[in-house]
C-alpha cells in the first residue's frame, strides 16, 4: 500500500514550507497566465483554476470538482492540482488563492482508496470548507494558511481505523496547529469534530453559517490584497521558516533577513509616502 506522497507534495506547495529562496527582482515575470478575468488555467475537471475579475484581481480560485465521489483525491486529481499550482507559481500578480469545492456539502472526502491497493506557493492560501473534510481532505486544508468553515463542516482523520496513519502531512501539521496532545487524540480515535469545535481548538479560523464560508474567505482575501504584496510574501516566509527552527535567536534571524529584503523596495517607499500623505497606498509588487 503506497503512501500519499503526491498529496504530501501538493500540501508542500500550498503552505510554502518548502519554498526556495526567490529574488524579489523576478516579481514581474510570466504574468501572462492571468491576463483575462476568470480565465481557466487548468483542465476543467476535476480541478479548475481561475482568476477573479476586477475589483478582485489577484485573487485566484482553485476548485475541486469531482462530485461523484465528493472530491476524493486520486492520482489524476493530484496531477491536476500540481499542474494548477505550478501555473500560480509563475504569476507575480497572484496575491491569494482560495481552495474551495464546487460540490455541495463536501470539501474533500479524502484520498480515493482505490489508488492505495519541489517549490511552493509564497502567497496566502485559504481553504473554504463546507461539509466533509476528512483524511486527505483535511490534510489538504491543513496545508493552507487559513481555514474558513461553514457550520456544516465536519473535520477528521479516520486513517487509524484503516490501520494506517495520516501520511500526507497530517501527523506533522495537525500538532503544529492544535498542539500535540489534541492532535494525538484526534488521530488516535479518528474522531470527527464540527466547525465550532475546530475554531475552539485553533484548527479553523472562523465558523460561519452554512453556505457563507466562501464569502468570508473572499472578504479576508480582499483585505490581504490591499496590503503590500511583497510584505505579505515575506511575512509568510518568515513565519513558516521561523517555526522550523528551534532557537528564538535563529527565528529572529530569519525574520531579520526577510525584513532586510523589503527595505529598499518601491512598495516600502510608497507605503511611507501614502502614510505621510494620508492616502491609500498603490502597491505594485516592486
């Protein structure tokens, strides 16, 4: 029985923990992928990638569309996810990715059991969870930076009931988010939790009425796009890399390196000028 290495690689793309050092001077390359509003960039089934139109330019949707199995992940889905994410990586105008489902009542039911017989995104990713996010589906959500749940969401890792473990990052990301003791309980028992409990334990950022998770995620994405895009990228890098080192002094060194890269950017000067002139800044990502 093979381990879900494909999903592990995809989750690495989303959370940005394995991102290579990138020069900010390359930010302007390859933006042609997102020249048209709502342009479909990946194959329409079972994964669809599109950019929202103005005034939401820079916000992308990555949607799972496999209704017959509630978005269960198989190798074809993994291949298409990888292809879509690689397209996002090449576009400097992309600011936020919403990972959502077009299947009512399901985010992702997990890895398709029939399939069981490296750089990353530097921009924020937000999982939009309505309905079930189980097994590999929850691992996919955990790899995102934020998780927004409808109150009908159901989250869990049932793998131990099948005599396996969450093998696509679940045993590592879950304890980093909710703490080791709570993560062990959820994984050992395979217990499912609802959206309200997920927020309480820090597994989700928000619980909203069923059907409203996407709108809440979009509102957050819009807030993010108003900030300096280089600052957002460096903040994500500083947080992710800082959490991977043991000593606070090493983590502060990571932060200092990220801060240093922003000091001489045009966006920093624009931010200072806008603050002094009491106007809204116009950031260009340079």
